[in-house]
C-alpha cells in the first residue's frame, strides 16, 4: 500500500498557484491555492471547469474532450495562450521535493499558439514534454487519469470503462504501473527471445543438415582412405606372394640343378669306366688279331677268330653305350646351363621383387594364394569406384561447419536459458503484481463498502481474471434500495446512482493515491441534496486526512452546510471575461 503522504519523510510537491492568460474565457487570472479542500464555485457557464482543464493541459494533456485541438482553447481574438503552475519547492528536512530544481519554486508553463504549435518551460527555460512528465510522474501526478483529475462529464466515462481499463487506471493512480510495465517489458523480451530462438533453431537445423552432409563426405573420405590402405596392403601381400613364389621356383630349379650336377658326375664316372673298358677291349682285339695273324694252326685260328668276334661285339656294345651316355651328358649339360641361366635370372628378379616388397611394407604374417589376393583386390577396387567423387578437404570443411554448428548450438542453449530466465522473471513479476493488486483491491473494496453504506447503499469491488494480466480487471457492483448487487452499468443505474457509485469508488482510492493533486468536476449534478452533502463531507474528511494534498472540487451548487474547512474559489462572468475571486 502507499503510505499516507503526511506520514512520509519524502517532501511533497504542492501546487500553490495557477495563472491563466488568454485561456478560454480568461484574459488573465491568478488563483492562489491552499493545501486541503479548494471549492471552485460559480454559476454554469462562468468558467469553473476551465480551471481544471487548464491544470490538465499545463501538466501535459495533449487534447481534451471539450476541445480536440489545444489551439481551440485560446481566447477568442488572441494568438497565444499560456498556463502557468507554480509549485512549492522549498526544502523539507533539508531536501527539496524536486531535486532537479534548485530554486524554491518549480514553475511549469505551457504555451499554446493559434497555428497549433505548443511548448513547455520549466522555470522559464524551454523543455520537452517528456521532461515535464518525468517530474510530475515522479510525484504520481497523471493528468490523463480520470481517477486523479476527473473532468466534467467523466462520471459517465468511468462507468463505461471496461473492467480492464478500470484496473489499469487504478494502477496508474497508485503508482503501480511499473509492475505491469516490467511484466510487459519482460514479455516483449520473451517474445524477442522466442523469435530469436526460432531463428537460431532454424539455423541449427540447417547447420545440422549441412554438418551431416559433410560428415557423410568425411566418412566417404575415411572409407576411401581405408580402402586405399587395404589395397596397398593387398599389393604388399601380392608382392610378397610373388617373392615367395619366385623363391620357391628358384629353390626348385636349384634342386634340379644340383640333381643334374650329381647325375653328370655319375655320367663322367661311367664314361671314364667305359673308356677304360674300351681301351682294354681295344687292346685285347689288337692282341687277338695279332695272334690270329701269327697263328697257323687252323684250330687255334678258329678259336682266336671266335674270341675276336666276341671281343668286337663287346667293344661295339661299349661304344654304343658310351655314345648314348655322352648324348645324355650333352643333354644334361644343356639343361644344366639352362637351369644355371634361369637361376641367375630368377635371383636377379627375386632381388628386385624382394626390394620392391620391402619398400612397400614388411612381410605379412600370413600370405594367401594369388587367387585369393587378387579376388579381394578386385572387390576393393569395385568398392572404391562405387564411392564416386570424394572431396579431398572434406574433413577441413566438416570441422569448420562443426565449429559453426557448435557455436549456434551454444547460442541456442544460451537463448533457451535466457528464455527460461525471462519466463521465471515474468512468473515472479506477475505473482508480485497479483499479490499487490489483490491487497489494493481488498482495501478499495473495504473502503467502497463503507462509503456506499454512508448513503444507504451497498457495493463491492471485485477482481476478475486475475490469472491473466491482459484480461484482469475489476467489477464495481452496487445495490440501491435493497436490490441485488448488480454491476455498475450505464443502462441499469440512474444518473444519481451512477454518480454516487463512481464517487464512492474514487474516494475509496484517496488514502492510497500518491498524487498531491486530486480534482473533481461537477460530480454532484445528479445527486439528491442529502447524498451530495454526504459526499462533500467524505471529501472534507479525506482532505483533513491528507493535509499535504490539494483537493480541487468544482460544483455548480452552494457550499454544503457541514463544510467548514475549505478555500472558496469564486468564478464569475464579467462581460465576456471570466474573473476569479478567492473567498
């Protein structure tokens, strides 16, 4: 709740004087104002309501119901109008109400020109409207809030306000707008964060697709390199197979070579033996022939002849055998030479193959046969060809996109955390707002019931849709003459009942309002004398409770009998000019 201003240590900005120049019916008027109740009296059409209008305009109201354009408020025949508000800015307990102003008076002036131009001054120095609003808003003064400054004919406007508009007017009057503003700012931030999250999520999805695409390329590159490596391993295995196979052939040929060498040695020994035998046979033949020639004995000659035949036969056999063996020796020598050449060539080739194999890689632990190796090589080549084009720098590109993806993912995480933080902030702010509003409306309702009872009526101020900031509002329910509680409505209650209900509602806010200025214009038009007197008494009570607050009340009637402590501001029409007298 707002503390009563008189109990607050904060100094109050008190309006002490208002000056009108060429404003509506006023040529020039200087009105002294006092804390407490100020009654603006005078006949209809004298210019009473113009004083509240001038107050609102000087405080920053851009247009009014009585005149949509500010230039229409200039006195007829004049080119420029001016309204000046003089506030007391003297230090209280060593502290000025407005710290920005160093002088004892804060003077706000608004100029309105016929061509539609208008401008503001503070202590006679040009300022913007925003600068004026910053000062007056800091004291809870809101010229556009009907619950603070109720202009003429606004009773009906308040009745027609939606529940949501009523609640928001209360918030502005009590200085609680910051709750809603903070919530709305947080919602805007949330909306922005959600929008940013959608963009980042979309970017993340696209980045993920791109990353997966390049991951496939990296996998393809890795597979190609793996297949190439396998092909190299198979080529090494094939080389070592060739080396082993060639070495095996060499060893087999060397075995054949050694076998032929051994056989040739055997043949040489056999030929040597055959040569010795032939030599012996030849010597024997020679000796037998000589004996045959020298022998005259026919019987002996026959014997020598037989021996010679046998010897010749054996000799021929040996010669034939030796010839055959020599032929075999020649063939085997040729084979030996051939094998020798082949082995030499195999050794040379083996050295080359072994050198190439060792350069390619170490000997595998297991070497399969050539067919198995070549079959696998063919399969590997087919698989390599099936990969198609491979991007050589795929891994570099993938890593680059991965960094981008991770950056976006990190940003998405941060945004998610920020969104959750803002959602929690909205929840906390909404709970604080709801709690504050419930407390305020509870007190307003209590005050409203009491004031309605003072005029023999009943009433209730009820919160609706409190769970929804946008739809939250208040309903004013009233009962006259014992009828059931009915929502305040332009078509159900009479003019007097509407005025009574609205005034009871406004006065229920008075102890909570921060603004040092409260104004009411002709609230009593439709009230019967007794109700009018009651409400003036209630206003006077509020004024006494808040001695540091200025109450401005416009009334077309006389001062009620019970009012004793009030300043009278008499407005009269002299010719075409409105004149003010302080009673």
